């Protein structure tokens, strides 16, 4: 997938890749989420972001997932990774 890092379609593709990865298990950390996005969407999914900048972009995508898709994905200390929180 090509295009601007924050184009609507690229953001949607990243968010869907995150949801799919969390559903697959085992619970990934934020690096695992970023790897899954890059594997599915493409190496340029997050541009050249590394370290804290990459972590922030993954967190922004998680916030988008909560806000726009209504899927609550949170980090679980017990599971040592991100899980879908069900009410």
C-alpha cells in the first residue's frame, strides 16, 4: 500500500491490521503490533518512525480503534500484551 502516512485509507489499513493481530493471540506488545502492521500493510506503514515516535503512532492508532470502531484494546500486565477488553 502506498501513500501519505496519515491518509485515511492507510490509517484504516493499519487499524484493521492491529485488530487482526490482537485477535490472533498471543497478546503482542506495541512492537509486535507495529511489526504486524508493517507485515500486512507494508514497510512504510509508519514511515521512518522508530522508538518513541513509533510507539506514539501505534498508541494513536489504538485510540482511533477505540473511538471509531468501538473496540477496546488495552495493555494487560497480566497477559504482558495487548488484548481486546470485553464488558
